[in-house]
C-alpha cells in the first residue's frame, strides 16, 4: 500500500549543487564547466567514475533523464542528464573513439538500458556491466561494426538496394506447456505508427511483452548535421509530428541558449499558448481513442469533434492545423491581434463548457470504467524506477513537471497546477489527461489576458564561435530535452532530441503482465509512446 | 446512459450539409462516391502504411473519420489488412527498416492495388531525403499512382487527392 507520504519523493531529492557535493564526498572528482548554456549545470568526470556517479545519484533519489554522445574526433563525448529537485545536472565524459568503453549506468537506472544500447549501435560505445548486450536501434540497414553517428560515417551511408527485414532479433522466449507467441507488427491494423510487439501468452493472459522498435529510424540526428538553425527548427518540428511545438521549442531554446539571446516575453507567451494548445489537442484525441479501444464510440465521436474544432482554429489563427513551423529560432512566426485573442478566448470558454458535460460522464460511466479501472497498472515504484514522464508518471503518483519544477519563460511567473493520482491504471491516465486539459485552458486564458506587448521575434544572431546549448520543455507527453552544438560558422554539428517516449515505452512492457490480450490496444493507447520520436 | 443521450441530443448533427461553393467535404465526397461506384462498385477500402512518417500524416488521416468529414458515408473506409484493400495510403520517407515491410504489404494487396504517397516525405523524402536510414520517396520502393503533397495534407486535400486518382482511372 502506498501512502501519500511517498509522494514527497521529489521534494526529498537533492538540489543540483548538493548532488555535485555528494559526488565529491563519494570520491568522484568533478569539474564544473560553463561551456554549455541553458538551464542545466555541466560537470565533467573521468570515464572510470561513470557507473559510480550513477550509483550515488540513484541512492539519492535522482531522476535519470538521458544519455547521448557526440563524436569530436578522436574522442566521443558522452553526456548523461540527471534531474534533482531544482533542475538538471549534465555529466560529461570523454572516451577514445577507437576503443570506446564506459561503465554502464543501467544497473542503477533501468531507464538507461535502451539509450545505452542506442549509443552502442550509433557510436560503437561498449558499456561494461550492461545487463543486455543485444542491439537496439540497428536492424539491417547498416552492418554491425558501422556506426552512423561517427563523423567518418557519411549521411548517405552504403545501403543495399533492398534492406532485408529484421527477422532474427533475439526475443526472450517464454517456455512451458500452453505458452504461445503472438507477433504483432511492424504494420499494425489501425492508423498508427509501425513497431513490433512480441507477446508471450497463455490463454487470454499476457505473460510478457517485448517491444522491438526502430522501424521508423530515419537518421534525424545525422540529417541535422550541417543545417542552419532555421533548418534545424523545421527538422525538430518533425521529430514527432504530434509534438511539433514542443520539440521545435526545445531545439530553439537550446540554440538560443547557446548563442545567449533572450527572447521577448510576448514571443515566449505565444510559444506557451501554442504548446498548451498542442497538449489539449493530443489529450482530446487520445481520450477519445482510448474509449474507442474499449468500444465506447460515443466518447470518440465527441472528442474527435472537439479536436477537429480546435485544429481548425489552429489553422485559422496560426496557419497550420498541427501548428508546425510557428515556433522559429528567435521567437514565433505569428503574432496575435485583438480579434484573434477574442476568438481564442471564445473557443476556450466553449471547450470548457463542453468538457463540463463530457469529462464527469467519462470518469463515472460504469461500462467504460469497468474496462479502464485496474487495467494496465503501473505502480508508483515501477514508474519511479523507470523514470517515466508526463501524464503517465503523474497517473502513478510521480508528478514531475518542468513547467513547475524547472520553469522557463513564460511559466516562470505562473502558478502551475499538476494533477496527479496514485491509481496508475488506464482510468487514472484518462482522468489525468482530462484534468490536464482543464489546467491548460486556465493557463491559456491567463496568458491571453496578460499577453505582454512587444516583439514576437528577434533576429537570430550570427554565431561568433563554437557553442553548445540545452533545451528543456514540458511537452504533452512529458519532458523533452534537446542538445544542440553549433560550430563557428553557425551550422549544426550535433542535434540530439530526447523524446519522453524513450522513458515511457518500457512502462508499457511493465504494466502489461497479467493483462488480457484484448486489453493491449487500450494499454498501448493510454501510454501513447511516439515511435518516430523514439526511433529518430 | 441518460447523460449520454442528453449529450448526443445537445450535440446534434454535425455533418456539413450546406457547404460554401468550392472544395467542400460534401462536393468532394459525392464526387469520390461517384467514381468509386464506377470503378469498384460500392466502396473503396484503404490500408494505410506508415513507412517512416513523423505521425503528422496519421493524425490528419484520423481526422477523416471524425463527424465533420465522416468519410465512410462516401464509401471510403480504412481496413486492417492489405488483403482487404483496394488502395494503399503510404506515409513517410520510407525508412530502410520499413522497406521490406512496405514491399510485403504491397505484395499482399490484391489488384488493382492503387498506391498513394501521402505528404511531402512520401512525395520526395521531405525533410529527411535519402540517406543511410531512409529510402526517400515511396516511389523509390513501390510503384505509386498518385501523390498528395502537404506537411501534412489536410483532410480536404486528402479527399481531393483520392478523387483525382479515381478520376484518372
């Protein structure tokens, strides 16, 4: 049984300065650097201490966020992002590119499992003590021993005319009388992205689920190399089309931090208006889709109607139904006039009015809740150990939200309510998403009311020297991290976007044990990880 | 139950009946329906294949099923298997990791197996182009009958694109 006292975990985690002290107390020499700009502190450590640093962090309730690399011949720089009570700490270390080896952080943070295997596939970094040596992102498009993110590997690569299917990925088998396997995907039955799910089942009960992703790996990081910041923003807007605002914002935030420009408050407010509108559109669509997956089509009809109206307004006011390319380096491409503000306010009022009918109905409707309650339960303990993010975490009682915990403009002078619950089931996730819509509507109203005057865009300056920046934005799925390195000519030499799906996909495997096969689509939709944002 | 009925009653009928002059749901839909009747009898079955998209195109494809477009009323519906499909609606630059799956889906589709490449990425690789990881345009992997550009194309552009393909048959 979980008590509410457990929810204090986050406030018990140390702040970033204390974490650095804890590292030093543990005998890990750390050097603080200011070679990277943004809302995170950078320290370098010796590669030998990489695992130990994770052990210290894990013992002190630190959240593990990401690991990524950058090839600066003859070295590979490896970064790990850790979150404490007041923000993020980036660990940096260097290994030789010819024999890249590093202790694994996975034994201390299960969340590091796939990201480290991604580094292994993309840079050739070997992690000692990693519990799973299998490849992760590489299928058959390039050979073992080739590493696409090394600078010696060209964007074009040397692919075969026909890339063979990845039939031989070594799934973990389950044996026993009556156990059977269900392979699903990559082409799914519905209108969704491709990925492979391997179920081991007995009768209706799922014994285990193993995900095999990477099908939509399209070389986003390599594609980014050499682009200017505008080109990078366009690309970032297509990392995951449903999170176009959040990813573009994170990438732009990283670029803007790197060159040290401050945006006008009006530009920041409009970005946040776009981000909250994106959150609402996705929550609406997914609430309907979750209900549809258990045959409650009424909710689907209602939610898809509200979503369509919302998207049409996106198009009328911002010129794009999904809000692509409205966030640009230096600000936003569209301003709001008085008439548009009025129109937006009216839609907020209308949607709130609609949801007053709809949400209580969905939260209480017996035949719907009968399917949602106790289905796909993700315990607080599991959520914490996997480092899951966004509404998925908040539905299991873990309530990180960058808008409140590591705020950025314009959220830095707003009070952010973060709905959370301890249920951890599909019903809880649906309710958190509904409640988040209501919070976003309030935020939208507040921002429109207090919209600062001034410019919505500043000129992105000519880059005067090699610089690096980090962007951290709370998208509708959760925390998005973007790392950008611009060279002296202002071209991108490294872009790494970390979609929250990296941390949320493993939660689907964890919640599915004991669930019946017909409830899988509901569980999958109630998590709604991005395939594209993960596969890159 | 009562609440549901009240909500349904209050929502009323959304289906757009009296459209402004051009490019409208009703006009496009009826025109599609006429062409479908000519070529296929009664309905057009679409199998969608995401071969590497960012998911933007999929969101707009979903929108075709909402009450405003309600594309099923014109005899157009999405099916779960390529074996039931008349048309493949393919999105994305084709990721190399999806090349075999797309080819397999195409081979499993019965004739006339029309193919539409949807979105700028499907048309020419879009932002991602051709690389170690991407085959680029859908036409680089399977024969394509029509292209619907846009990033992503709107639901109306999708209907328009389907209509143009059918008219040309």
